[in-house]
C-alpha cells in the first residue's frame, strides 16, 4: 500500500492544477479570445514543457533523435487530434451550454483515455486488475453524469426563461451540440492516449540518464508539440479573420498577459505532475492515473465554483453534486486499488 500512496498523492496534487487552471480564463479582456489563447498555448504547450524538460533530462535533443520516427509522429498526431477536440468543446457549449458539454466531455475523456491505453496492452484481457479498472471507470462515468445533471438543474434555477432557451437552443441545434460534445470527448481522450503511446520517448530519456519519473516530460514535449500546432493554426486563422492583432496593444493588456501565463503554467503543471505519478504506477499508470486526475479535477473545479457563489440558491442541485463527489471519490479509490492487483 505504501508504494501506491506516493503516486496517488502526486496525481491528487496534479488534480489541483487541473481543476484550477480554468480560473485564469475569466481574465481574457481586453485581449481578443484568440490573442489570449495563443499566448496561453505557447506557454502551456511549448515553453513550460521545454524548460522543465531541459532542466531534468540530461540530453533532450539526443532523446528525441534516439526515438523511432514513427513513435514521434504518432504521439504528435494524437496531440494534434486532441487540439481539434478542444475547439469542438467551445462549439458545443454554444449549442447545449457548459454543464452538459462539460459532463459529456469529461466523462468520455476520462473513460476513453483510460480504456484505449488498456486495450493496447498485450495482456489486457487476462490482467487481474481489469475488473477493478472497469468498475472504477463505470463509477467515474456515473459520477460525471450525476455532476452534469446537477449542473443542468442549477442552471435552470439560476437562468431566466430567455437564457434557458438560448442555452438549450432548438431541438436540431441541441442534437448537433450533443454530437459535437461526444466527438470532443473522444478526441480529448487522445491526449492521454498520445502520452501512453509516447513511452518510447520516455524510454529514450531514461537511456540518456533521466530519472524514470522525469522521463515522462520528454513524452509530453512531443505530444504537446502536435497539440500546439493545432491550437496555433486555429488562433492564427481567427487573428487574421477577425483582424484582432491590435488587441495585443490594448490598454490594460498586461493583466490579461499575466493570467495567460499563470493559466499556461497551471495547465502544464497538471500534466507534468500527473506524468510523474503515472510513471511511478508502472505500466498501468496511464490507465489508472488519468481517470483519477480528471475525477478529482472535477471535484476541485466545483469547489472553486461553490466558493465563487455559482451554487447560490440551488440547494437541491448542490446536494446532488455532493452525491456525485462521493461517487467520484469511490471510483478513484477503486482505481487506486487496481494498481495493487498483480498478475
């Protein structure tokens, strides 16, 4: 059990960053969204991962060169596809609202991001931890669904009829939004799938003398390069389309820059710390650690929401959210126990 405690604690620490980084997105103005997002993506997906990796990996350049080309391309491709999922998230919100979109995306990203790496293992079907993993993932999905329902009920209580209609949209738009949210959730899971498939990069880093827990950072450098390409292409397209370059020189832009940097640091801190915890878990790390990361991040994000007054006047939905929290914690306990099951 002691060998399990440290990686679980590390991933819980990562969950704090994952559940908190979105707070910085409240401070985008006076920058245009695409101007702010490009700064954030540059920090989160390129500069911070590179800086951290260069500090703890003896020869990052040699690590990349020693990794088979096909492994690099595949890992970067998964990152690129994840970037598409992030864009779809924003589109879905405009059709069906934040609560439904967040619930669908979080549930699919957590479950698919765990199951796909598991199915890629040679001994997946005979692994004695499989029943625990499946049970934990099912519980996690249940917790996310309950959380989404609580969010929808809260929004109905706090919104005017006109706003509720705007969030719901017409029936056809609602169906379209659901389909986009499902696609976003599946693509969002590919961030962890890319990390799991970037193990040759981590192995090359270890061969260069990096500690096993730090070697995962080299994997993130490759995966997030692909993610940045997608994000940069989209934001540059919007900057030219909307002619919003001038917002970089807006009065008071300094505060937006600072929050973009802090948000980027928090976002990759979540992934970097998660990677270290997953590495300490062994080969099941990406399978078990990922849903724990997202499950507790959902709890933390709701704690911040409660402190900000987002649940004011919605006592019954909040009690339902507490049920979701209990289910999510149970799911994470089951998943944690799975890592102690040996074949």
